[in-house]
C-alpha cells in the first residue's frame, strides 16, 4: 500500500480551503446585479386561499416583483414531482395530488409557499411580504400519522382518504403459517420519530439568466445537480437541459435533504429571467425546519414468531408512513422499497410479510434522511430481536448468533440476495471491544452508585449502491441508478476526473484521487476531482444512499481501465513492441521480460503529440469515459453495542461506551470511513435521545428552531470505539460496500435496547428524553417493587 | 446609515452601513469575508464565531455598530501568511471536519477555548466547553481530538495564552 493509495488514511485534499475560510458555498456566491427573494409562507396548516392582494406590497421600497402560483401557471411552469411510482396492493397506481412550487388555491402545511417577493435587499423583500394580504379560509388540520387515513378532512382530492398507497411485500400466507407453528410470538408497537435533517448549511439558491445566450444558471445546495437539471428541464419546464446549467458548489452537509428538487430553487431560477437580474435566496434556520423535507415518521406494529428452540420462523409488520402534505422527490420509495426489503436484517427468516399505508398529513413533506427506510427497518428488526431474546430468557448476543445467516449468497423472502458477509465475526469483535464479560461488574458498580446500567445491541444491514438500473426501474424508479466518470489525462500526465457523484462532506476529492493515484501510479497531487457542475460533468446521479464509493468509484475504475488500455496501445508504438507484451504497473508501461519502459506521464505526452503512431489507426489523445451500472445492491452490515448509565433521579442517560464493528467491504480511506461512522452514530443517538419534530394539533411546528429541537452537541456524546471486519463486495471491481449511513441505521435500536435493558425491560419511545426516562424508571421501579 | 470603523484581520475598514447590520452580515456582505457562516437564527450553532478583541463572539448576534472601534479576527485572518495556525493544522490532521460548514466557527471557538483554559484540555472539558457549537457531520469525535492536539500544538508554538479572568 502506498502512502496515498487505496487503504491509506490520507489527509483530505479539500480541507485546506475549509480550514482557511475559503470554501465556496452557495450563499457565498454573489452575482453582479443580484437581488433577493423572500418567500411568503402559509401560517396555517390547511387553508383555502380565497385571494392574494399584492398591490400595497408591490409599491414598497426596493420591490422588483411579486409572484404567485398564478404567475408560474401562466408561464406553464409545472409542479414538483415524485420520481418513484408505487403501486397499491390491487395493482392500481398510488394516488398523488399536485405539488405546485407556489400554492394554487390551497395551502397544505405551515411553511407552504404562497408567494415570492423579489427586492433589492432581503430586508426590503421581507418588509414587502408582510404587506401582502392573503385571505385564507382555514380548514381543519390533519397531523397525526396513525389517524390521518380515517380523518374527515381531505388534504388532496386525488387521495380521498388521505392515503397515498396501500402497499405490501412478502408472502402473507407463508407468514400466517409460520405464526401458527410458532411457540412464541413477540409483539411490539413502535414509533419511528419524525426528524429534521438540519445540515448545518441551510438550503440556498442563486438563479441567473443570460439573456444573450438564453441560458439559465442555478447555483444550489444540491447532492445531485444533474438530477436537479433533469427534473427542472423535463418536468418543471424551466428550460431545455442544454439551456440550463446547475452548479452545486461546496455543500455544507446534506443527509438526504438536499437530494430533492424544492420550490425555492425552482422559483429562483425561473424568477431570474422574469426580473432580468440574478435572484438569491438563502433559508434561515426556521425556514429550514419548516420546509426542508423531514425524515422517518412511521407508526408500526410488528410481530416475530419463534419456535421452541428460539429459531425465527416469521415476521409480520404493519406500518403507517407519514409522507407530509406533498410527495417530495423520492418520498414514496422510502417506506416501501428502501424499507421492507431490509426487514430480514442479518437473520435467516423464512417468511416475512410487510404492509405499508402511506398517508398525507398537513405537515412538511417527508423524504429520505440519512439511511432512508433502512433505519426504520433496522429499528423494527432489532427491537423485535432484543425483546424476543428477553422474553425467551436468552442472552441477546447469543440469540442473534443463533439466528444469523451463515451461508452466502442468501436469498431473503423480501427481494434481497445478500452476496457476502460474516455477521458472527463482527459480533464477536464488538463483544470484545465493549468488554461484554465485564458488564456484570459494571452493572453492579453502577447500582452501588444509585445508577442503572444497560447494554443494547444492534445488528444492522443496509442495502447500498441502489441498483441495477433495470431492477429499480421495474420497482417504480423514474431514473437509472448508475454513475458516470470521465478521466481526462493532460499531456504531462496530470489527471482530471469528472464524476457524477457529489461531495458534501464525504471527502471525494481525496478518496477518488487515491483510487486514481493507486491505479495510475501517479502522485495524488497530480489528480483533481471535478464534480457538481452540469456544464463540466456530462451526466450523473449524485450522492446519496452510500452509493459514491460502490457505484461512483466503480465508474472511475472502469474509465481508468480504458485509459490504461489506450495507454498500452500508445506505449506499444513508442516502445516498438507488441501491445500484448505491454504491462502496466507502478506507473510504468513496460515490455514484458525487458527493461524497456515508459512512465505514465511520458505516455500521455506521446498520446497527445502523436508522433509515434498513425493517427488514423490510433486516435491521438488520452481521455476515457465510463458509465457503471451495478449488478446488485451492496450489503454493508455490522454490529453496534451501546452501553448506557441512567440516573433514575434525573432521567439523564449517559452513553458510557460505544463499540461499532462494521463490514464495509474494502476501504479506500479508513480515516474518512471512521468519520462517516462517527457522524452517523451521532445522528442516530440524536434520534434516540434528543430529536423529535413536533406538530401541535393545529399543525404548527412547535420545534422550529435550535432552541426547541435538540441537536446532539459534543457533551451529549462519547467517543466511539470503531472497528472493522472485511468481506469484499463481489459485485463491484473495488469490493466496496458503502459506509455513509451505517451509523445512523445501527444506532437508534442500540440506544433504546440499552435503555430498556437498564430499565428492567420497561419500554420507552424515542426520543428517550430525561423526562421520558425518568417516568419509565419510576414505572419500572414501581413494577419491580410490586413483583 | 451609520459609519463604523473596525480593524478586521489587521486591516482598518470603515463603511457606512444600515444600523441594523449584524457583524456577520458586515463581514460576509460588505467585506466579502465569507468564511464566517450563518447556521441558525437563534444564536445556537456557533458557525458564526469570530474573535472580537481577542475573545470569541457569535457575530450573528452582534450588531456591527455596537463594536465600532474594535478589532475582529475571522477564520481568514487566523493563519500567518502561508503558515496555518496550529489549530487549523490540527483539524486537518485529525479529520475534524467533513462538510466544513461548522469548521470556521469550531476553529475560532477552539482557539478561544485554549486561550481561556490552557494547553492541556481533557475530553470532558472540551466537550462541555464546545456546547455553543453544533456540527452535524462529525459526531464531534474527531473535533474533540483535534482540539486537544491543537491546544498542545499551540503551547509548543508558544502561542500567547490569555487565561480567563474568571
Ligand atoms: S449563526 Fe450564529 S450561532 Fe448560529
Ligand atoms: S463538518 Fe459539517 S457541520 Fe461540521
């Protein structure tokens, strides 16, 4: 392994600009003549707009234009789309209402977009927005996930019972049979709490229009600028793709929330032509809370059947998923194909059946948030497993070991074909790291100090690198999920790689360069990674679902293969040898069995000067592209163990230890991978202990700032003990499985299992705040006293 | 309009501004020093931390006119020429950043922490002292390591220490 090649903990190339304040985020971009947009948002969760009077506002200082849904409609600007078609149990398509970028006659959640004011300054735009008079007729709000389907109030006429779809997966009859044969059935009611992604950089957009060229440019906080361009062109109708450039510069975190194509970005780019000036919008934090797509929000009943020996026979799950007031870009896929196919976890479960009802409510749209469906599935599986072990009086680690899948490939009853893994090895390693043997003593020590100590396990699996395109297409996806790469070798042997992946914290500028450096045998400093601009990179699918390593880097790998193949042809001419006799290793093309060789940079120069070969027979130049379509999902898996100590007097839970052992397949940069794990765990711990988006009965978001929504801070978390096992992924050339979401997927059930262990198996909902834990601890103590 | 005069990163600046201009707006919009970020509107996240006369403040909660005559250091002014400040170097070396958005505020807060609490900072101290800064990416694990290492390195570099009066 070279110091900068695959497997090395290379320090990040991108860091210099971030630590010196020279990052370039969307809000840092200012265009000449730029004006500011401010969105007037609905204060009501559900209301008919009877009239909008903008006259007084239009005359206010600095105002350049005020636009409403009627203006978008007049310009034939289409609504926002949901790109994944789900079919109901009866085969009919899901029932979706329209999603206009600016409201058309009705508002459906607090924060819904009513009008936009464009003014010289932001302050002037805000002042004018206050002067817009909207005549609302308020309607009752539907807020609660569990009861939305039965509500009298209808949010979209297209979905008469507020139900978007009733979907299912699995073999119901096989499951019924398994449950009839069971000697034990565990039943759990679970809520997966609603979260706000809260990337630290708020969403922002700068729309620009070049009247001379007729070209729109949108600078935006996007994880997938090409998908944004596609949707804005093909569906929303801003401009054809060749007249629309989307640039996602440095992006300050995404976690899913910046995948989607939102109203504000759409309106800014459209309005730039309307007003003939660049239009800028940056969300303030409360706007982010109100209008970024939220995550999770499931209500689930789940059951697990086991036989007399403690072997799992079957699982049935009934989930209601809240999709909010409109269907966001990939919302429908999250509680369906990103959820139910993961319900087998790491276990050999012969029969699984899952039903999902997706409902509209008068709340912000809900879509993918770090893990997207897989944390929800893992929470169901790992809570069921833990509680079953307890009810059967079995050690939770041993019960897992007993039911793990051992042979690969393994076909689950819910679509997935797991290719490889070694779940027992991860568990064993994690048990050592957490010193499971010493737990009894630690529990006694805590008890002596008046504290309650508990341990919780989570054996998660995720499916990453969502693919192959034909397969996801057959499941309803509107796009293919391949990735593209182009490797441009310059005449002196430096390399630019253009990738359709997008980095917003993942460190692609380093890891992708490591791959190139490793394969071509050139210095990492001679490699530049270019991404995030549709004018530079032809097409790409962006970064989400932990796909950039497994899919994005595989595309680069493929393109590098082509570069090397072409280089061999050039070298053969230069070295006057047969192409078949040329080897490439350590940055040199060499003639087999001789000392004649040509270094990579000289080969590049020869390719461009084209003196040594016939340009008709071999094209000059050295530049190759590739599209990589995966052949299967990848299946990262691992075990996280959390140990907590609870003070029953205050209800405060401290995480004392955290052991994580993940199998991500081959790892390019362990430092970056561990960082991904740390961040994921923190978000999962946030979900388990601190975070929860709450709407009141009127549909007001009462947790709309960092004062009300508890973000994990440094002193809420411990340091994490992170280890790895490796079974290389067989379905891609690098053997990579993906690591971006594992922490967020694994951690919530680990925390809750630990807390319920400490509380004598008293159940508790997320977030397990001190108040909730204090109550549960009292209940548990009363119960134990009564027993 | 009101006139403010400040020294920013060692340079004297004078500008006529709307009196409601926040220090962070003044830095970002008037001076185009966009390294200082805005992550919230309730003074909670610390993305906007700069040094005002040597002490960390949240520039999103500070009116520019209120600090007339002061000296401000932003992330852009922390390095001396090409030589990174030890705390910047420590964040890079210990992978204390991912998306980089919280990073300028984190680094400015970290330097201030060392000024107040010395060069030998244990994990507990760092975690408690960092409660005004939110990072969504790193889980703080590597930020804590970076700050501990940066603090030590500042000691070795002989960076002047300003112990808090309290
Ligand atoms: S922007 Fe100043 S604390 Fe958040
Ligand atoms: S590095 Fe992204 S918020 Fe801290």
